C-alpha cells in the first residue's frame, strides 16, 4: 500500500509492487494500509502493496491472490518478517472476501464485488488456505462471505434479496460440512423463527472485531422502517435509523443495539466506531451532529451519550483505555474518557482517512492524502510522515514477532 521503496527487496514478493523513492522513511510500527486495489504493508523503510488481498484480524498475515492464467495463485505473507509462503494454485478466477485468524479464506468469483453485488441466483464459494482448496460450495442465491465462525465449521454470509435484483440483505450462517445456509440464533441462543430474520436496506458503515475475537460489531445507518428480530417475534413496530449489529462468532447469535436520535439521521460517512482495548466499551461517533455514544458490550446497551462540537467530512475513530480519538476533515479531537466533557482539538495538513494507535499508545497514525503521518497523541505534534500513493485509509497495526 505504499510509497517508498525499501532498501532491500523482500524474498518471494514478485507479485507485490515495490515503488521507488529517493529517500526511504522509517516508520516506527509495522502498519497495514488500504490502497485503491488492496492492502499495503509498511515495515521500517520497506513498502509493499498486495492487490486483491485480505489481512487477518490480528494483523499477523496477509492472504494475497493474483491471476495465474485461467486460475488464481494464493499465498500468505507474514507481516512481522515479510516472508511469504509457497504459492498454491486455485482452479478458476477467485477474489478473497473473508479470512480467519488462522488462515482459512473464503473466496468468490470476480462478479461478487464490495457493496451490493450484481444479481445472480447461484454463488460459487471456494474455501482455501495456504495449502490449497479445502472445499467448494455452490450456494443457491446471492451471497457475500462476511466472516468465519470461531470453530471454522460455519461461514457467516450476507444473503442479498431478491437474488437477481438485490435491494436488501440479511445475515445467515452456512454450514461448511453440508453447504446449507440457515438462520442465526437469538441472544437467548434459540433459533430465529421462520419469517423473523432481520432484513436490512441501509448502509453497513463499519465493522469492528472484539479484542478477544469472539464478537463482530457492525454499525448500520439509514434503516427505514427496519424491524429487529425481537420486534418481528413480539409483533412490536420498529423504525430505527442506526444500530450496532452484534454477532457472536462462537455461539452464533445476533443482537442489535439501537442508537438514539440523531444517529443515522445524517450521512453514513459521518459515523465511526471503535472499541476499547479490553473490549468492554464500544464507542460510536456521529460528527455531523457531534454526538458520541458509549455502549456497554456486556449488557449490550447504550450506557451514555455525550455532545461535542459538530464536524464535517468522513469520520474515523480510535481509542485506548483513557482516550477516544475522533477524526473528520482536518481535525482530530481527543476526548478524555476519565473526565467526561474534557476534550481538545488539533489539526493535520489534509483530510483524515484513518486513525490507528500504536501498541504503546505513544503514536497516533493518521491517514491523509497519499500519505500517513504519526503524531504525539497528547499534543498533536507531527513526529513523522511517509508517502503512500493511492492511499484509501489506514487499516491497522501489522503483527509483531
């Protein structure tokens, strides 16, 4: 994902691009970034990009693909060392859509794109890892893989409806042994009754995985006349504009945490979500209204809301145990989580396109136009900057040895 050429080429990276730059800048922490066609890895002074790739949730590996004649090559990149696995050939053309921490990859054909897919009544899905193909599925309907179950026996998918002209979707789980899609469970661990599965029409703005990798939180906005499973089961009316869809990856249940007004009233890009390092608090920010919500992830309820000065632009967020960082436009706001109401702003050169904290909390990485800068989180002082052509955003920290 990046701009400067490393001082030495990394072994086995012939399919990764190595741009050149007159003076390589050393970045303090290995960083994963998003570029317009895949992922980039910044390690020290080395810069590598991987089109058609996915990173594991812990940032320790990238699984990359490339056309190999009529087939597809798949290989693993260790982000701590830069080492690559032997390439394996997958029959046909495939694009990675989901990857587990231990390297199970779900791939779909090129016709399945990010966002709303084209109409189709059958979806081929290939399950593979660095050793080769594990299973091929032919799912009757229009599906996009989202993530694996914790035991790797199932694959959570978005099923788009109607299949040939999709305008809404629901979350289901595919049994990988049988290839059969089915409903999730309720939070009480009971199967969702027929006709009570939630169907969503709005924008899935952002997904955040809990630090223990057991729960996936997805922020949805603009849900006209949406009804949760609990409303459909009880017969109560529902009409929410934003909520956090909570998906337990081992127990296979889902639950939605409604966000109060004005969440969801403005554009989806003005919303951002992040989670505390211990996983106990989930923060959702709407910079358009200046509203910040704190969700208790144990009780799955909004604990409190706070009002901040309004902002403009695409929102991004990051947090540690004591601070919440919200970026939009050229402003980064630091909120003190130990003293509610205490906050400070500082500016960066260009519009923010991502925020990531270093593991020791001493550097805040900020994505900007074709570059990543890092700052003192307390003062906002820029400590360094590296060029990253075609940058889309900052993905997260890479794994460490």
